[in-house]
């Protein structure tokens, strides 16, 4: 039975970075963030795969995760996502299994068809073929992960007596996840193959509206194929940046937030008036969808809590909330945002202070009895020592 206190929390990095800073430093900061998240107790961190358009600067999530895993202790890492049509299935499996062993089972294998049209164009892949190729790749990858031998031939890869020579760290295998946005394609693919579901567009108006509908499709297709649709493995993504006050949050992001709007709008050939000022971008992003980013919480922990509760109400419950991380503030303010989330948002849903609050409530409700007993004990101690009661009053 799903309950709100079972929700886990993490971060999802495409990663989005401004185009006017040093990419070497940006990559180092992303690794620093992994250490910070691990220290704060976040359960997951996801890193995407992209090859073009400038802002998303990690072409190999596996390389990034290998480095981050050496600097962390407990946080799990997801590939967010490996674009399956870009890689031969056997190579994909071998790399993921090596990473699984290196991290001692801390890898989540996130998969998708590939998102950026320019990536596919540079590789000579027709975008209309990508979802078909994703399904074909999974048809080969899943048995390979189980240690089976695969013979398969398509118009873009061949497997002959193919097998993975490494085991998974956990005999139960590696969790495999597929991305879903607004259409039901991801839900159908995940349900057919018994995969976990990752809802990337959960905070966009259209993506939010589709959440419960896509979950219903996922449940139905899973049942038809003999799989269990488990809410604890469902992940939803929402951009958030927190500070002590809304004004502080807006001030922290104001220097760089226009670069993110610039990135999103240039891909669509749009240059709206609201993108001309930081406050215009903040207001638009808060109330509308900023391209693929969806709607953002740029404000306080209370506003983050309200949004998560809204997502819970819409979905009926999910397993992990992933904060879509966008590089739009300085390092100290970025760290503080995650500290506020960990210290104020997480305990609200985990109910970690229920016993503390109950203890104080009991003391308040029984103060006359408790204080009376304390006063009596002190008076008795005074009498026992001095041979007479303590003098009180004037």
C-alpha cells in the first residue's frame, strides 16, 4: 500500500548549463553536486546523454557516473537516459554492467529513444525510426542483462551468439527504466517489458494532465503482459529552486535564468517579450511551461511541499520526486536550495518529526501535572537537605 512517507527524493540533470561559462568547471560543479546530494541524504541522481545544442554537455552518463560514484557513498545513479538508438545493444549492456559492478549495484539503467533532433541528424538517424529502434534495442538488451544468449538482426544492428560476460552486482539484476513524456508510448513500452516508469514532463501543463492517464495505461499493459505496476518505482520530474523567501529565490536565479529561456526558445525559433528580462522569465516559468523544463517552483520550501502534494493528488502516489536541476544560480545558493529541500521538504513527507511533535504536545497537555511533580520533588530535596521547606515569595 503506497503512503506519502515512502517517497524518495533525488535530482535529474540533463544537464542544463549556460553557454557562456567554462564547460570544464560546469562538469566539476555537477560532480560536486553529487557529493552534496549524497551528504544531504538524497536517494538518487540522474545524468542525461546529449550530443548537441550546447546546453546539455554530457555525452556519456556512464563516464560521469563512474567519476561521481568514486566521490559518494550511498546515492544511486540513473542514466537519464541512454539513447538506445545511438548504440549497439551489446556495447550498451557491457558498459552498464561494468558500471553496475564498479558502483556495487548503485546504477539504475534509464533508457529512451533520444530527444534532440540534431543528435539524430548528425548520426544519420531518421527521427521517425527512433522509437522503433528503442523497442528493438530493448528486445535485445533485456535478455542480455539476464545472462541469456541472443541472436537477432535488424536494419541497424546484428547479434550473433551474443552474451554479456559480466554478471550484475545484484543477482536480482539492474532496474531498467524507460522515459515517458506526454504521449502513452513510454507507458506502453514500459508496461510491455516490465520496466519502471520515468515521467519527464510531469510539471508541464500537458504532461501533468497526462500523468494519471499514462499510469492507467501502464497498469493495464503491465497486467496484460504479466508484470506488476509498482508505484514505488515510478519517478516524476519537476524543476525547483528554493530559498528562505520567494524574493531570495528570484534574486538568486536572476543572473542566469535568461540563458535557460534563451536556450529553450532558440530551439523553437521563438523570441517572446517575456524572455527579455529575468523577472519575465521567472514569472513565465512559474505559471507556464518553459519548453521541455515544464513549470518551475522558484520560491520556498512551503511552495515545494504544495507542488509535491499536488502531484500526489494527481497521480495517486509515486515512488520518487526528482528535482530537475538547472544551472541558474551561484554555487552557494545552489547548495542552499538543496539543503532547504533536505531539511524542510523531505521531513514533511517522511513524517520524521511526528514523534518529536507528539513528545512536546504531551508535555504541553500535561504541564500542570509534570511541573507540579517537579516542584514537589525540588521542595522535598530542599527539605531533606536543609531540614525545612524553601522560602518562596516576598
